């Protein structure tokens, strides 16, 4: 194995409280009801458009409304993305150990690209990631394998030499479709059963278990 590709939210960093706060702010700004933070575990994972769509009342999920709420979410999130967000315990040390062992490291997230890059650099300033990709306009979001295939091609790594690490069914399906091994983590937003049902080759309960697998 040469390369580990990591999901971001729910895998490397715990962003749930900030995502919930910012989305609730945007919803309330437009007169829509807000949600408990725990509900956002099931709203996130498929990109910002789907996050807003899931958070809106079913009768209000029209394209124009989604776009308005999304615009205000982004503006607010740019100022508050780091209020409560933090790396999961053991993740910085794991990443440092992986780099020391010579592995390539990358991030492939459904969070929009303009937020993904600064968050990774802020929370892991001492880790030299080989590639950081968020969701980019005009590109398919996970579980489409585009972002993983793009990463493999950019870093010149074969699918057989790569692990994809994530916390949700979206991540496991993405890995399966890209032809890479899938590692599901249980410290994130979703349950172990979901990870297993959607193609996880391995399950880990704490970061340093990854070293035993690879």
C-alpha cells in the first residue's frame, strides 16, 4: 500500500457542531425551523447542496430556495467553521506516523473545496498532504468515484495500492466504486452497521488501529 485517502468531516475532524450551528443560522434567517445537532449526522455527507435540501422542510426543497439558504450558509460558515471543530483524538499523531513511514496522504471530501483546503491546513499544519480535494463545481460528488479516481491519477497510484478511510455509507460506496480498499471508522457520524452493509473491508474503532491494518 502506498496511499491513504481520507474523508474529512467525521473522519479527520469533528465538524458537526459548527455545521449544525451554521445551517441552523441560515435556516432561521429565511424563516425555516432549525434542528438538533444530532440530526445533522444524517444530513451531512453528500455535499452542501444535499445538506441544505435535507435540512429544509419537504415542501420548501425547491432549487431557488436551496440556493438562497446555501449562499447564506456559506457566508456564515466562512466566519464560523472553526468555532467548535477539532481533530479527533489521535488523528494528528496517526497522520504524522503515516508520513514518517513514507505513505502518501490525501483528503477527498464532499465539503466544498474552498472550505476543505483551509480547514485541513489549519488543523494539520505540520502534516504535508500530497493532495487535498473537496467537492468542486462541475465535478460529481461522492459516492461517485470521480474524486478518488482523480486522486489516484494525480498521484500516479494504482487502485490496488490504496486505502480509502471514511465514516459513512457514502465513503464506503465511493471506495467500492473506485476499486480501492475501504476502511470504516466508528468515531464519526454514522454507525458500524451502516459501514459494514455498504462495503467496508475493515472497521477501526480508534485511529492507531489503522497502522495494524496497513
